């Protein structure tokens, strides 16, 4: 029996790519330029690292040779295929979603506006999951290895022990953030793109500390404004920009440069599918299906250029 052909309520082809793009790239870390994006990664992409030893020598007629002069290493960004496959019953939606548009028949076609709503809703869920996966994923069901997971498994990453339990408070957060800055290597400090990536918890505590709750800020906080000083603007610490990574663990911080963190995805790869399918004309049921398939993954370029707090 040939495959059924669906019309009207199926999103596919070029338009599907637009929906998938909106879903993946609306994660805050991606949307706000917190990581380097590598599109069109079908499965794996090699990241080449070049390092040199001592290359300045006394003048002579010879060339320096040996493996220690120039060393080429590589990291591999491997994406993981993920999917959304859900099925809804139109009967469950009859009384809650624009009855007039659906008509009085239980077999009425899904309204175009519900197609838009459902795709947007699923896309937002995927974006939220992608944000969490970038920073805290662990290659379990529906996730891929995160920046934190990769950093924990990289012996060259600079580890900074965090406080035990939930000990981070507004009164100690400045000192703890100072530990991160102190651990940044000289070769990285002052480099363009250097950021301190912090969780929402750390950002909140820092804002509160600068409002007058830290002993070294003063009773009235920044500019004497108390807790009214912050209006959702940019933050920095010791001159280093702070990037709030919503998916990062509550008691974690990471210091590195934007061009040292990579997110790979196959947005324009032909494996990507986004569809909404009304099953009524196909099998006579009241079912309505949403299908989304994509691949994504992250990688760290140089582990020695990463400081991880909260080990």
C-alpha cells in the first residue's frame, strides 16, 4: 500500500527548516551570542587545535624541528539525533480551542491558527531543552553531553572547588566569583570574548550583593540606590562581562572565551523534519501528530582555557 499523501495541515520542506531554526536558535545562550554556532553539522565536525612551544631562538642558519615546536591536536564535535513525536486527540480540544473555527463536526479540520500555536509551543519547549542541554546535559534520553560534562571529563580544565551544599549566598558570592577570576590563566585574562558564564542563582545573588548586602559594597549598594540599582542591564565582575547561562547548574560558573565553546547543529541538513499531521483523512481517527527531528551537540575547543567553578 503506498504511503498516504497529506495536504493542508502538514508542515514540511523549506518551511519546516524555518520552524526548526526558530526552535534551536531561540535558546538564550545561542540567541545572545554566548557560544560559537556551527550550522550544517550532519554528524561530526573536527575542531583543529594548534599549539607551539618555544619558537623564538638565537639567530642562525637552521630551522627548528621536532614535535614540540608545533603540535596539532583535534577535538570532535559529535551531534546527537533527537526528536519530538507526540499525538493529540482533536476531541480533547473541541471545547478549549476556537470551537467556531473547527465547526460543529467532530471531524472538522484543525484550524490553521492551532497549527501555528502547536508548532510554536513545541518549538519553545525544544528551545528550553536545548538551553539546558548546552550547559547541563549528560547524554541521557533526550539530551547530549553538555559543556559542563565535557569540562568535568577534561583533565586540562582548571577546576575551582565550590562551597558545599547550598552555601552560596549574597554575602559570599563576590568572594566566590573572585576565585574564578583568580584562576583564569594569564594567557586568557584580558582576551577578547572572555566571559564569566553564571547560573541564574549566581546572577541573582550578585545583583543582590551589589544592592548593599555584601560587606564591601556599602549599606546603600551601587550608587546609593540599594536594591533598586539593577534594571536588567549588563553585568560585569572585575571588568569581565558576565553572561547568564540559564541552563547552567545553580552553583556553577565557567570562565572562558566565546570562541572556545561550540554548538553544532544540522539546521539545513536534509535529516531535519518538522511536521504537523492531521490523521483524520488518513485513518479516520481524531488524532493529530507533531513530529520534529533534529541533531545538536557541543564541544570545548581548548580545555586549558576553561575555568570550571563548582566541581
